[in-house]
C-alpha cells in the first residue's frame, strides 16, 4: 500500500551525481508513493569560495520558485536557512521556519500519516509533526567533513538517533555506533543502479570521444574530487610513476570541500580533470576505462563510508584498485587493495594486465554477478519491509540487524513483535484502546 514520504536530504535533487537520497526518492515515487523532497538545509558554513556564492544565489532563486513538481508523485522544495548551525538560537529559528513550510506543503499535497525520512543529523526538531514513522538514514560520518560544527552535529545526531523509530546505517562502524543508542538500527550498505552501469558491457554503448583521443591505458574515478575523501598525494605519486597511463577524474573539484587544492594534479600531464558528466553518459566512460580507482585517504570520514561507486564499477565488470576502506572489507576478493603508493602502483599494474590471465573473462562475470545482488530495487524492497513492520508495531528480529538485510519476503516471514520500540502509529492506536 502506498504511503507519503517526506525526505529531508543533504544533497540537492539536481546534483548531477545522484546519491542514495535521490535514488530512493525517485524509486519511491516510481512505486506510487507521494514524495516531498527537501533539498539540503546546509550544514557547513559557507566559504568565500565562488562556488559557494553561486550556490547561495541559486538556492535563493529556487526558494522563491516555491514547490517544484519534478515528476509523477515527486515534489522538491529548496529551504533557505541561516548558515550558522553551530548557534543554538539559529538552529531553533531555522527549524521553526522549516516546520511551518513542511506542514503547509504536506497539507497542500494532501499528505497524511507520512513517513519522515531524514539524512540530516540536525533534524530532531522536525520530529513529531504528523508522521506515522520516523527514519534516519545514516550514510556518512557527517561530523568528520571539513567545515562542519563537529561537536554540535555529534550531540544533535545522538538525540535524533535516540528519538527516531528506525535507523538505517550504510557502513559497519555507523551501524555499531548508532545501534548502541537505538536498537532499531539496521545495517543497509549502499548499492548501485546495476542496469544503468552494466551498459558499459553493451556493444551498443559508445566510448566518449575525449577518451578515445587518449592513447594508451586509461584508469578512472567518478565522484567528488575532494581532499577529505581522496588521497591526492597518492594519486600524484602513482600517476608520476606511470606516465604511459592516463588517470581520468570525472567530477567536481572541491565538492563538499571548497578548500581542496588540486592544482598539482592538474599540472601532472597524464592526470585529466574533465569535470562532471551527465549521469546518462557515465556507462560510456566506464567502458573506456581499463580499470577504476578508489584512491581514498583513510580518515574518520572514509572509515565510515561505503562508496556507491564500488558496485557501480563492478556492474561494469571493471577491475577496481582501492585503498583499504573498512566498509568494503567483505568484497576485497573482487578488487585490488593497497595501503600505500608502492602497493597501489603494484596493484594497478596487476589490474591493467588482467587481460593476460586465463580466467580474465570469469573475473568479469564474477564482478557483475556480485554487483547484481546489490541493486536499488531489492534494497528498496527490504527497507520498505522494515518500515512496514515498524508501522505495524513489530520490529525485525535481532539477527537481521547485524547482517545485510534479506529480501522483503524473508523479512516478512521473520517479523517478530519483540522490538522494544513501537511506531508512532501503534502507540497512537494503543492510546485510544
């Protein structure tokens, strides 16, 4: 049965690189659920960087445009808030205003007994409006991002985790820390749009001309080119040791981190910073890569990160050379893992020479088969099954919280009323009895 969802995102709907927020909202709407999608409320204080100034101007324009109907069942609203969330009175004022708008739009769209689904760790003040269930989808250790009010986020997020009905966490560390606060926490790793990225293996998919002009091996990365995520020194070192290999980076430099200095990368002849590309064109770029990269720096943020692009790369059948991200540990057998520049250089060489191996074709098939298990449709099935179980007043058994969520049918069969947390809907029914 369809139900309304209000999704409080930390990523704007029109960002060319879709994250789990847009994917989930899009699929919920496609399944007949009404969705009101709130663009990012702005956690980090703005810098004087030109990109931040342009973003502010764009946001003001979007705000005055009001509620935007983007597709069947999906509306987007762009809040404007005072960007100094470290001050308590500012947060109170911001969320007082946002609450009024959300209530207004919910009434306008006829949304009753909706599910409030938030990604923003500061949004505890948005609880207890008219939602029948509240969900916190914890996808990153946001407090560890540059420019964030770290202590405020940690304190407010703990309140949010405690007060919501359900928590989904995308990485093992996120799961363990949040489950210590709320037992209705479920481990739900990121997935990929398999059918889209698997087009890289189709003979009908064309390799973009700018890649074809690069003669020799090409290795690539797709995503935010930010200093708190990528090990820029490692990239520069490995590229300098392999001048015959083209290192291609698709994405916005400084996304989420305007202090990123990628000048040295741009000055390295075989490193190509080619900017963001339309989502529809990404399979073609993947097809043109001989290997894909996840050259992440290991820090508090990336230790709690499960990159969506991992399964996107596997969907294309590509070898992945990566630094040892803890959240991906269970899938190390499908990739090449290296902890420093020397090892990364060696593993890259192995990846680029896979074609000489007798089991080369099988390696591709194995990656694709594993990626196919981690697609958005099956993940939405299981998350909705958890939501429905909690609305009925029954949580999933303890064993399901410590492992990848099973299919919806398995969850429905296993649902038990042992959970100590009861949904708002169930509490309301109980109070009337």
